[in-house]
C-alpha cells in the first residue's frame, strides 16, 4: 500500500504568503496592474505548491516527491538512498528556525523534505528500505 505524507506548512511559508498578499492587495488598490497580475499569479503558484506538496512511499520501492501541479515530481529509488536524517537549522540557544528531513541518495545527491509527521516518515522510510534489503 502506498503511504502518503503531506508537507508541513512552516511559519516562514505563512510569513511569505502574508507579505505577498499585502503587496498584491496594495498593487490592485493603487491600480498597478502589472504588479497586481504578477502578485496574483505568484500567490496562485505559491498556494498551489504549498497545499499539494506530498511525499509518497510506493509499494514498488520508490519515494515520490510531488511539488504540486506546476512543480513536477521527483522519483527516488529506495535502494539508492544512503541516509535519512532529521536535521535542524541554525540554533539560537534553545530556538531553531526549522526542523526538516534530509535524504541522501545516489552519488552526492540530496533532497530536503518537510513532512507533517517527521518521526513517522523517517520510521516508515527506514522500514521500507530494510524490507527491500531483506527481500533482495
């Protein structure tokens, strides 16, 4: 059975969305048509990507990173994955900006993921990697 994890919406995503919304409303209010059109298009693209980003672990041994309708998909074979690790951004005392998952695969390739349920995602991907090794 395929297992789907949705991307977590972070504080900086909401901050960027709020700023972009304010700029777009300001542009339309003061009749800056080109800025308004550009802001509206960026809002649509950004919201669509934020809502529809998913990470799917398939039965046939792949991790699909889907970045929305306009962002495309990335297909990573679980056999190629070398390391899956929970990471944190720069710490400021006990405060840090972001928790994320780093997946290292292939020859020096890496992708950073921000699933909603990080621990469950890491546990699930490691279990599937282990079952693929046992079956081969």
